[in-house]
C-alpha cells in the first residue's frame, strides 16, 4: 500500500500531538487539516505541509483521504464520523465520543456497518505497563478498584461549560473509567456526587470541580474514582486489589505488590505514539486486533460517565443497563 493519506479535523492541543506522530511515521503522510478557526488550520497546514481548510465537507470532497483524525471538542462532533465513514475513510476519534448516548450509539452502528477501521483515543490502553497489568490480572479475581484523575483547570473555553464538555468525568477522567473497564471488566452500576468548590470565580463555569464516583462491577467487585481540577499538578492512577495482591498504576508506571515481593516497572513508551502507530499499521495490514479501543468500546466508557452525570442529578444510583436503554444525554 502507498502511504496512508491522513486528514485532520480540529487543529488544537491534542491534534498537534497526533500531527507530530503522523509526520514522523514513514507509512503515512498528513494531507489536509481542517479547523473552523482559519488561523489554526493555516498555521498547522504550514507546519506540517498540509492543505488548510475551514470546512470539513469541502476537505472530504476535494481530498482523497485514507484516514481522518477527529480532534474536535465533545460538543462539536456533529456527523463528521458518518460523512467520512461513508467515503470509506478510516477513523481515529478522540475521546469522549460525544455528549448524547443515543447519537453516539447510532454512530457506532453506522461505523460498524461501514466496515472502516476506527480507533478511539483511550491512549492509556497502549502503555506497556497497562499491558503488563492486564497480563498479571488475567487469572486474578479483583475485589476492589480505586482510581483518580487529579489535575488543574483547563483554560480552553469549552471545557468549563457543562453543555460543551460534559464536565471533567466525561471529558478527562473518562481515561480512568476506561482503564477500570479495560482491566477489571464492565461496570453495572454508578453513583456520583459532584460539586463546584474552588473555581466559582471562573467566568462562565458550569461544571463541578470535585467529583466522586462509586461503582459496582459486573463481577460484584466495587470501586470508586476521585476526580478534580482543583490542583496545580497532574496525578492519575488506578489501584486494583484482591486476595493478597494489588496492582498500582501511577501515571505511566506500574507496581505489582504481593505479600512477599513488589515488582515495579517504568513505562518505556509514549502511549500516544504507540496508539497512532497501531492505527496506521492496522490500516496498512488490515489487522484490526492492533486497535485496543474501538468505537463500540469508547461508547461503553461514555455510557458510564453519562450515567454518573445522571446519578448526580437524581441523587440515585444508576444501572447501566437501564440508562443505556432509556437515558441519552449529558444529564
Ligand atoms: N487522548 C488524550 O489524552 C486527549 C488529550 C487532550 C485532548 N483530548 C480530546 O481531544 C478533543 C479536543 O481537545 P483539545 O485539547 O485539542 O481542544 P482544543 O480546544 O485545543 O482544540 C479543538 C480544536 O477544534 C476546533 N474545532 C471545533 N469545532 C470544529 C469543527 N466542527 N470543525 C473543525 N474544527 C473544529 C477548534 O477551533 C479548536 O482549534 C477533546 O475531546 C479532548 O478530550 C484527548
């Protein structure tokens, strides 16, 4: 196959990361970059020798693309995925997949029927340390899970708005929810409390800055996730515990602890690079197993976070099965 011809929609923070990865990949080339902000498209177009667009329809019409990176904010996905999939363009879609479960569920079905390869940006799945943790846990029974995503405020304007980002759990801590699902199995029930405590003075803020989520796994194991952007630094992690063992992922490093020994690993890879390499490799070889998070998988993680938002509003625990069948929006 010739080089994979790649287009981008959204030329903001995360797109730059992917653009660097693709420009270094000798099996791919960046062809076109679309952003509703002309200067962002032009600036990235110059940097990566790509044609700038401000209209995604025009880009898809004029350029013959093999793959499209969708790096727009959660509220802005519209029907970009469907338009590209209809043309047989493979998709790399940033998390979260949207803010309405019904819309994203329909999209998932559409993508499946189209046959295109689709990867979702749950990059932690590609860490070598996460792979080691998964292998260790293969024959273990997990009893309890603790996760956290503790960070600083993100200044991009849409992040602070509930209707645009869905709040921190949907937008960022979704990475930890996804790791819970990847390492410990499906979540059946969630209950969440959220509140705005520290950042009340930020103009237009409508999202909580502290979130606590309890959940029950399909196995019967229980767990919780703490999420906040009241901090000045960035800490993420997850701890999975069972009979005389624990697996601790702290950022990108891993410790496996048993009664008499501890093994520690520091990740040797950049998970964003690994994820993008796997996506291009999957397109070139047709090997879909290289994709560690499909659209369907990303949809399940989204459902957990939206159900938690709903629980915050009702004050009641939410069963994922009934939420997925009946409740379809961010609150
Ligand atoms: N996987 C990760 O670790 C990771 C890290 C950061 C961000 N993200 C995700 O990536 C997405 C984007 O985040 P970001 O930090 O790059 O945001 P950003 O605000 O920096 O950039 C988004 C860009 O999209 C453009 N845009 C908005 N609507 C558009 C449209 N309809 N067509 C074309 N361009 C459009 C904006 O003008 C902006 O330049 C979010 O969903 C975020 O959660 C993922």
